[in-house]
């Protein structure tokens, strides 16, 4: 039993060090979620769990690009920079009208039913 614990601990340390090196060696555009420094802290402070999270959630796959994730124009800062003030005002009016129409549709109904 003691041998199993020693081997398991040794494998956990190897996985932990490998995870730290992998996070540190990846370019900044291959991280998902949070920044590279935050991923290093997660992996260092949560040795095995942090490494599992890194490989499961944080590491962007080779063929996966940032542009693979579709972003609406209202959430895209680049698209918003290219919109004129008149276009932005028109978009805001359109969204307010849509919201008012949705509010009018739900005014006559009981929300609990």
C-alpha cells in the first residue's frame, strides 16, 4: 500500500510539473478563459486539479482559432469601433423598440402561469 502511495505521489508531482511547464510554454493566444499568469497560479495552487482544468478547459487546441467563436456585433469591440455614432444610435433605438414590443406582449399574461 505504501508503494502505491509513493508511486501515485510521484506521478502526481510529474503531472503537476508537466502542467506548469505546458502552461508557461504556450503562446498567449492558446489560452482560453483567463490570462496565462492566472492559469499558472491555478496550476501551481491546485496541483492535480489545476492541471486537469488546464488540459480540459484552458488549453486551446491546435486547429482551434479565436475566430471560431461567434460573437454578436454588440459584443465585438472592433465592430463597435467601426460603427458611426448615428449607426450606434439607430441600433440602440431598434433594440429599445424590440424590448418595448416584448414588454407589451407579456403585459397581459400572468407570469406565474
